[in-house]
């Protein structure tokens, strides 16, 4: 595997080589000076790393060139930490990058980022898909607020007030969270008008899913408003059903995967049917996008195989199976009863049907 790093401190090459050796990886890492031209299309580039302004060159433009000439390469953007802050600086149009890492570049984080995308490619194994998604000029951006909240919730000292303050920094997301909090899905009979009360009512995991839904389906250039709202409604109902089909921590994985099962429909040139001349299936495309965002592999797998769970090389009924059932019941499409029979869950299908909520417009009216 060939990794090209542009405009960073080549004096750290030995440090990187030692870490790669510790991981047992025989990667070729090349440190190129700022201003180096992008490799010609005929040259192999498996991952390309640069900052926003390497040596006065527009780093985002470099990544756009890499996307055009090497659509299968992992594109990584390096950003400086905000002084006195906890996050990375906000950059418009950084959706051209598959991953965003902090500077100084950590070799372990680079390995994790590249290997996770490589693992995803092995999972999907679809050359046409990688080319199609790789050539999309502007992918839906990574869910920044969701990722920031995820980091906060790992801190046992994070308060509901602090979480509410973070949510309030994005008025569009805050408004949508409050609207969803007061919807028929989550309302407890009392109207909620402040973010702290919304955090308390929803709970952290449900809140994370609502924020993720808002960010994933809220990008204007990907589908019209009515389409995105209909998808979000199905996503929330699918998430609610999937969560109830599995026990323990698996329930939260299923809920998040169910929420994102249709996200691939937002990408241009993606088909609703498997393969064929119309292009890759939206399930695989969505899974590929989520993998590039860095979401956990069980979620990526479930999204990739929810329309055909029997194809997943796993035994038993887990996240992909739960999302398949939930998505099919919500969309009123055919459930793979042969698959359910093979995993010993077919007899539970009638009771699962009773878990499905009506669409939002029917629930409210």
C-alpha cells in the first residue's frame, strides 16, 4: 500500500516506519514537499494526506484533484486544533476528504483510518461502487455535531447542560431536535421548549440518533426537501423498530443502523436495485459512505446487507437482520422469511409487525 503525505514534517518518517513495523505493515509512505503535483492517474496512490494550506497551496483543491485522478484513494485532511478548544477548526467544503485527522499527524490514527476504509472495501468488494462513490464531487459531509457529541458522552463528567449548550450552537439542528422531541414519537404529553429538557427527555442515545438523522438527511443539495423529510420519517420509524428487536448494547447498534439504512439514496447515480446498469445499490453505497465517515463496522455491515441479510457471512440474528426486518416492515416491502427461518426467528415476525408506527403525518393527524 502506497501512502502519499504532502507538506508535513518528513523528519518523522522514522517514527512512522517504527509504528508500521509494530503493526506488521509493509506500507510505502512517501513524504512529498508542499507544492508537489498530484500523481498522474497511472501511478498507484492508496491514500493521500495533506493539510489545508501545505506550503501556500490549496489543500482542498489538491484533494479534489486526487478524487478525480485516483477515485479509490483514501483522502485525508489534516487540521490544526483550535487553541483553547476541544475540536478541530470548522472548514467549509471539507466533505471532499474521507477522513479528517488532527495535526500533528499521529501514525496510529493514520493506520486506523486507512485500514478501516480498506476493511470496508473488502466487505463490499464492489469495484463499480468504489468508482461511483469516489467520483461523486461532493459527498454529504461527516456528521460533525454527532461526532462531537459522541466524544462528549464518553466523558463521565459531561453534564446535560454542557450537551445542551453544544446543541444550541447549531440553530438548525436545535430546532429539529426540539421539533422531533415534541413529535408523536417522543412526546410525553408536555411540550418541551428548551434544549436541556430535550436532552433529559430523550436520553443520550436517542438524542444522538436524532442529531445524526438531522445531519445525515439535512444536506440541501442531496435530494429535494420532500424526499429528505420522507426518508427521515422512515428512518426514525425503522430505528425505533430495529432497537426493539435486539437486547442490550446491540439494540443501540441496530437503532443507529436502522436510522441510516437509506442514506445511500442521497448519493447521485445510485440505484434502488442491486447492481445492473443503473449503478450500485443504495444500501452498499450508503454503507461505503458511513465507513468513510468512520462509523462502527457493525453499523456499516448492517446498512450494506439490510436488503439481503442472508448474504452476510455471519450466523444468527444480529444487527443486519434486525435492520432488514425493521426496514421492510416500515416500507411495507417483503420480509425475507427464508432468512428468518434459517436463523430461527420466523415465529416472531407477527409480533414484530405490531411494533411499526404509522408515518408522521398520520401519527400527528
